[in-house]
């Protein structure tokens, strides 16, 4: 069932429910994509410093990460349909109230609620997607699924900043909550008709389901998760301050700085499927190590770009790192876990990545307040190189 040699393999990736999951991913992230690009406007409205601005992002990301743990456990027990619907409609409801918030405290409370309610989507969707395709096409299927999220992150900053120019950042949250709710209802109805609450491998029987029996696989799985989550967390913490960096040191307007993030997220439109394809061909570990080694120097180079083209190119590179890492990591975890606990382990993985990002973001704000952007970005890059080097030694000999 080779993707490159078998047309049926390619056709299976775009048939059935996979396009629906792409749409679901798009709807889920319409509102979760807003806190960072709208941060300069929120900061001005509430007169925040860098540390407080970091907590705006962390209010969502910390609760979003925490929500992954119970959501993953529940998905393995009650099925993914309800968790996916809560992950979309819950975000819409809380995001609507974020837009109605008139005080900093209320905004933080509803951002926390948005994160908790949104935690069900990611642990629930990848196992269902992988049940739709042959195991050798998992990376590609998950990469295609990521296109929905990256398209949302690409379009949401453009739409949100356009709305905010006329009605403020609150209008962006309120306006995008409406289509997000519609997406959630649509997904719930369609999944109910398909009876997909308990995914299985295509064409498999109970005895044919994959149960990995690789020596040292648990150790490699833990190391892989540590590497991937640390990389994701450090990149998230750093990129959270890029809009403020562009406003304060690049001289860009708040609207332009927010819209710049469209370049970062645009990378996911093509790099996620490519990253998944390469991991299917070359192995998950070689691809993830390559991406993680690149990430350190890229964060350091943030200090040296100022032109529009330079900023755009660097954001595209950061987006490439983000959107290659995610499908490759999900495919590796699913390949190393049994069907009965995949959502639970994915919940732990997403928890680590998001909680790490949520904790590191205010720390990054503190460092910027006291050391400035140059040393803070440099420390972030150096730590990524060091952690990747150590993990590459521990993962030596592992391919998938």
C-alpha cells in the first residue's frame, strides 16, 4: 500500500472521513489561534508589561494542556465523538465570553475555560484518523489532518486583525465564535451517522491490531516525547513574544505584527503533509532530530532580522519546524502504543507540550523584562540545541 506507487493509497487519504477531520481541525483552532496575534492590542488595552503579557498566553495554554490529560483518558473509555464536539463547541462558547470580558481578570478566567474545554480534540482525533488508513500511511494522514489546523492559524490572524481594526480585539473573539459553533455541530452530526466511536485498524481483526513489541520501546518513547514536547514548548514560549518584538523593536504596527503570523502558519499548509510523508519513508526519529536541531539556530536568528522579507522568511521556517514536528510525533506515539491506550498517551504528550509552553511563556517574559530580547532568544536557542544533542545520543539506533 505504498503512497508513491499505489493510487488507491493516495485515494484512501482523501476519501471517507479524513476531509471531515481536516474541517474539524480548522474549526477547533479558529479561536485558539487568536491570543498571540492579538496580544499587542490586549496589552495596550490593559497596560500590561511583558511578564503579564506572557500570562495572557499562558492562561489559555496551561489550561489547554491540563485539559488533555482527563480528555485522553475519557476518550479511551467513552469514545471520541463527544470529546471532539466539546473540543470545538466548548472553545466557541468560552471564546465568546472572552470577547465580552471588560476586565483583565474576567478575560483570564474565560481563557482558562477555553483551554479546559478545548482539551478534548487532540487526544481524540489522531487515533480515529490512523484507523482510517494503512499504518504505512499514518504520517501522511496526520500531516493532511494538520492542514486544517494550519489553515485556521493562517487565516485567523488575518481575519481577526481585520475585524479588530474596526471593532477591537473583543470583536474578533465574538465574531469567530459563531462559525466555530457551526463547525462543532456539523462534526457531531456527521460522526453520529458514521458510527465511528470505536476506531479499529482498517481490515483488521482483534488479533491483527498492532501491538508493538520493540526492545526498549518504552524508554525510546519517553525520550522521544521529552524531546518533542520540550522543542514545542520552547518554540511556543519564544514565538508568543514575536508580535511584541516586532512592535517594540521592529517598528511595525500592532495590526501588522499580528498579521505577520499568517506567514508562520502558512507553512503548515504544505509542510505538514510533507513532514508526514518523509517520516513514513525515512523514519520518525531521523525527521524529528533534524527538525529539532534546526530549531535552536532559528530562534537565535530572530535577533538579526528586521526587514519584512527577513521576518517573513524566518516565520516560515519556524512554521515549518512546528508543522513537521506535530504529525511526526503523533505518528510515532501511535505506532509505539496499543489501541486501548493511545488517546491516554497522546493526552500525556499534548499535556507536556502545552503545559511546558504555558510555564515557559511567563518565564520568557520575565527574562525579556530583565535581560532583553537578545539574550532571551539566545538562551532559548542554546537550550534547544543542548537538549536535542542529548536526546539524539539516547535515541541512537531508533528509527520509528
